[in-house]
């Protein structure tokens, strides 16, 4: 029988529920349990696909093409197990399902209400992964903070679920903040007490409290929290600020969060968590023998969460190369032909980011020109790859005003354009090429060398594609299509022959990089940046 763990948040948002959930899952997995994590988001969008990255950070795409919350990226990076649409549910999706059923007459004669119809639908979704039989433990993270109006139906659903499942089958972990008042020189427990009180008002007694704090909490504070929040002292878990999110599983292990959870769920402790390879990764991460600076050119640079998976991929690839990768965000709107050297001259590598729309695109193209002409290692992702095709078209092939039809519908040279079968779709959301697609790699190319095999799959999220009418011209001039979709013949990877590392992918490699499996293209890109920096210093 599957056991359920619910993770709620109190006091404030941004306490890191996603990282705590992923860390606990990692420890349980390292003890031999099959674990998955799902996130329930209280907003009304059906999925985050239509959200501006400034609103909610990056949109994470799963194998099955679901556009999801960026926390799912953490789940995959920690667990190295793919997630799916079932792992991310929003209020919008819950209501959509209920309203669809209402229109189909499923509730005929009844008044459709938040309780029980919405809460029933939430509970049904909470059970889907558990009922698949694939998991021993399902962790459900509730977005938002306890007390928010919009999270109420989810909290009520957790209360009912816990009651119906019975003690030892479902538990609630509440993540709170223990603020430090500098003037008083003290850690304060009152906000936590109030937050637990709020949960109690909704009928939920948390089983475990995880307390975010900047300073170690003393045994006295633990006792006080335990007494006022009705939990055992060993169920008060300290979560101190960490130097890296990847240190959190080990911190939670020290606090015995996994043991406390297993005891409460009446599950066997099996063996101590096997964290050897994780520790090896952390060792490499914390003891680099070289250092490089990679410029990340994009238009959402004010909000680093917009590029979460990319920066985490650099952490994985850096550790693999025993190299500290400093990622410097560079706004694409600030790069012009006459300042490219000044903006990019100090870099060891250039990554041009994914994106939508025309803002900043000319700056991206200029940056790519600089990288191509100066042998600076270049890695283009999605729009970044498309820009490298435009740049090569304009400046090497002499295709004047070459462009993507996303920006200029009337370009004389639509080197990037829309696939025929997508032209008539007008609704937004889910109309893109989304999710995992196969790709065949050409032998003798950098892509083939990186992956070390001929058949791969990668995840996509875009509407526009390389225009195959230009392919021959590009290949003859030295830009090779090193990855091709075997079914549609779409170009998935381009690279330059006469350049130390110039690779663009139509897909999003950053979505598949994990601690256990750093993405090969990121690993090779960082290696190329290390070479470049060595040559520079010589
Ligand atoms: N805007 C481009 C497209 O739709 C690229 C999308 C992306 O970078 N994810 O094809």
C-alpha cells in the first residue's frame, strides 16, 4: 500500500518546500523506496505554460510534454526519475475537470460545490500516482502558504485524505520559518506557533515541523516548539541555510528526517541511506580545480529563476569537470555590434538562452557572431540555436535579412519557420512541439562524441523549426545538421566544423541534466570553456 506525505508551508513563501520535498525523497530513495513527488499549485491557469517567466520562473517540460512548475525540475535533478503531467496539478485543472463533468451531466440534479466536488477531485488527483503501483511513497507538495484564500480547498482535501487514509498512512510535514531578530539577538518561535494554529483551525495537526533558520536552533527552542505545536521533540527538524541546495539532503539526514518519517509511516528503516555517489558529487562540487566564466545571454536575466534548469545544469557539468562555473547573466538588449567585445571579451563560453518574441533577439545574434568569429565556445538552446542559424545565414551565406518568421513574417529568407501543420492553430498553450522526441546523431560530429551514441531523445518546447529548404547551403558552408529527427526529418542540432565548440540544439538539454546524469552537451561545453580559458592564459 502506498504511503502519503504532504508538505505544507507556513509563515512566508520561498522557504524551499520544493528542495525539502526533493531532499526527503532522495533519502527515502537512497534507503531503497520507490518515491515520487507531485506539486499542487493554487493558481487558476491550467498550467504554467502561458505564464511569463517573470511571474513564475521557468516553465519545466516533462517527457510526456506537460508544461509544469519549476519545482518538478528539482524533483528530477535529485531523484533522477522522470515526472509527468500527473505530477503537477493546478486549481485551474481541478476546476476544468469538475466543470467538464458537470457539462457532461455527471452530477445531474446536484448543486456542484467546492466541498465536496472540488475537494473530491483534488483527492482523486492526489491518489493517481499512488494507485499506479509504481511508488511506495508519494510526496505531495502544496504550493502557497497556509492561510492563503486560494489554498483552502487543498488544505481541506489534505484534512479529509489524512482522516480517510488513517494514522500511519498519511502524514503532514509543515515547513516554517524561525526568524532571527538581530536587535534582540534571538530566534523567535511565535510565527511558527501561529502558523501551526492556522493549520489546526483547518483541522490539521502537522506530524513533523521543518524549521528554516539562519542560526542553529537550541534544544530549548526545539522543546518549546514541540510543546506549543503538539509534536515530539524529534519531529522538530532544523533546516539551516545551506551553501548549496545539494547539501540539503545530507543536512536532513543528520536531522534524521527520513527516520522520523519512516517511523511515523510504520515503514521499515531498511538500511542507512546510500548517499555515496551523492557525496562524491558534492566533493567535486566543493573542491574545483579550475574556474570558468560563462555568459548567459537572455532577456529574463533580472529573474534567475527564469533560467533555473540551465544554471543547475552548469552545477552538474561543473562538478563532473571539477570546475567552478561562474554564470554571468548578460542582457541581450544591451549587446550591439560595437560593444560585443567589451561585453563578451572576458568570457570562456557563451550560452544563448531560449525565449519567445522579438525583444533582445538582435543582441543574441550579435553575441553569436562574436563567438563564431573569435572561437569562443558557444552553446545555443532553442531560440539560441535558431539565432545561430540566422547569424550564419546573414553573415556567412550572405542571405540578407535572414530571419525567423516568429520575428519577421515577410523575411526574404525564412531560415527558421513554422511547421505547416501548426499554422492554423490559434489558441495558446499546448500548441507547441512539446515533450520528448527522438533524434539521430551523425557519426564524426561533436554531438555524437558528446553523447557517445547514435540514438537519443530530448525534450522540446517551441513552435518554429530549421527550414530544410536551406539545409544543403548551410552544410556546404560548414554548418552541419548533426542531429535529425528520424520521423519528421527536422533538424535538431547544428554545429560548426571549424570551431572548437559551436553547438545549437532545438531542444532543451537543461531539462534532462541531473546530479546522477549531468547532460553530455553541458559537460562538453564546460570542458571546451576550460580549454579556451587555458589557451587564453598561455
Ligand atoms: N520562440 C521559439 C519558438 O517558438 C523558441 C522557443 C524556445 O526557445 N523555447 O520556436
